[in-house]
C-alpha cells in the first residue's frame, strides 16, 4: 500500500497559491473580514508559513489586488473587428463578469479597502484606468486625442466604475441593461462633445458610418427620437 506524499512547493509557486487563495476569499467578503488564519487554513499551511512568504496581511492583500487589477485591465482588450458599439458591449460584458464574480474584491480595489490611500493601491487603480483609456483610444483609432476626447474617454471610464459600484449595492437594475446603458452613455458623451468640437464631430461621423442599424448606437438614436416625438 502506498501513501500520497504532499509535494513541496517552490517559493514563487507558494506565493502564487497564497495570492490566489487570498483573492478568492477577498472576492466573497470584505478584506477587513478575512484573517491570516483563514488564508492559511484555505491554503493548507500554518499561519507562520504565510508570514514566511508575506510580511503581513497588507502585503498579501496588495499582491492579490495586483492580480485583480491585471485581470480587470485585460477585460478591456478586444479584437478590432466589427462596429465599435458591438465591441464596447462585449467589453462591458467582460467587465461586469469580473464585477459579478469578484464583488468585494472589486470594491476593495476601487475604494482602497484596508490599504486605502496607499501609494501601491492608488497606482494599481490608476493602472487599470490607464489600460482602459489606451484600449478605448485604440478602438477609436486615435493616438493623440484632443483635449475634449480625452475628457470624454476618461469620464466614461469613471462612470463605468461608479455604475458598477452602485450596482453591487443591491443589484437593483438588471446587469444586461446596465451594460447597454453604459455603451449608450459613451455614445452620448461623444455626441455632446462633437456638438462643441469639429474634430470630435469628424470622429463621431466616422464611427457612425460603420454602425449597423441594429447596433447599440442606432438603438440609442431610435430611443431618443421616440422620446422627442412624445
């Protein structure tokens, strides 16, 4: 009869395991409510061994946030195929997948959690926002955005964040409706800017030229026309 022998993990493998365990726990409950003892138990190791790999809960928490921020930033990556409205809708679907699956972790990342105000946490949040900003500009085929366009894109990213955080507090609006609404919000912000700036106007005309009649941008136009006709 043979007995199983637990394989000893290397340093980096053990660190990755602990980060994964911590992220899973932080995704279900507020990081303030998760103890080192719980993390150690879930990882199948002792409390002192956790401290061997991380000097404290804060450092483990920040490492978990780093993984979460990398994952969230990757949700904005989308092949440059098809109309912009459909692409943004797919991005919002993946974005809310993350929010839905990692609610407390998402809130902790955006609000800071126990590391609120720390330079590490602030840098992680900024990295997610910057990655989203670069991806949206890439979809617009713009490398050097004018000031008004930069304002539109950054404002929309902030709007997506705040919308997701509010939605997590009760989930009172169907998620799919919010995803479409955020795509409509992007189009509306662009349209308002285009009314003030010819350069943005040219961009909007180029984007709309590729939009199908059944796309989310066309849907917004129909809704607005129906509203004004009442």
